[in-house]
């Protein structure tokens, strides 16, 4: 039996998720700085822990592969060219725009996608609205509404 203790854990309080750093005995942000603010979703919190631990996001074997412009994307689904829960590049939620690779910018800039979380569908887009992560564009109570919004807003 291993005596290893995890440095980070996720804490939920009033619907907000926090990253707790056991070594600092405090909640931390995506760079390990002590903060009092929460993260938006459990998946973002888990992605932050992966980032802090230097790990790439987990690959889900149940994902489908979609080819757009000769590039293979992985996601749970793709509806009208809109990815649902896509596999994103390493550090996608935390890397400043100016430090991203040309390929990541070519593939993801201005390409809205949907992340589902407990029957709520958030739309994100790497559009420069935030300097270090994709912007949260909107949220809807159904996948169809989220897809319709993207089609009406970004595909005119």
C-alpha cells in the first residue's frame, strides 16, 4: 500500500469548485497562487489539477474522431461542425494566447465548442476575449439551444 498523499484536491462549496493545495494549506488558482475564488466546473478544476501536476488531459477511449480541414479532432460528438466535449490541447485552459503554438491557434482560434456539465451546456471560444484561456460565450439548458446559438452567431 502506497503512503503517497495527493498535493491537490477539489473542494465544492455552494456550486463553486476550488483547488486545495495541501502543502500550502490553502486554495490556489491555475498557477498555484493562493486565492479565494472558485473555478466554474468540476472539469475545469480537474484540468487545473492536471496542469499543476504537469499532466496532459486524460484521453477517453469512447471519443470519436472528426476530420475538418485535413486535421483530426477528438470529441464526444460533432454537430454542424461544432464539437461537443472536445479533447483540447495541453494547457488549453491556462496558456496565454501569445505562448500558444501556431498550430493550436490555427486549429482553435474562433472555433466555438461546447462543454456539457450536468445538463448545462457552456460555449467557449478561443477568441481573444481573455488573454490566457478561451472565453465563456454563453450557457444553455439544452445542447440544441447551444448549437443553434453558435450557428446563428458565428456562422452567418
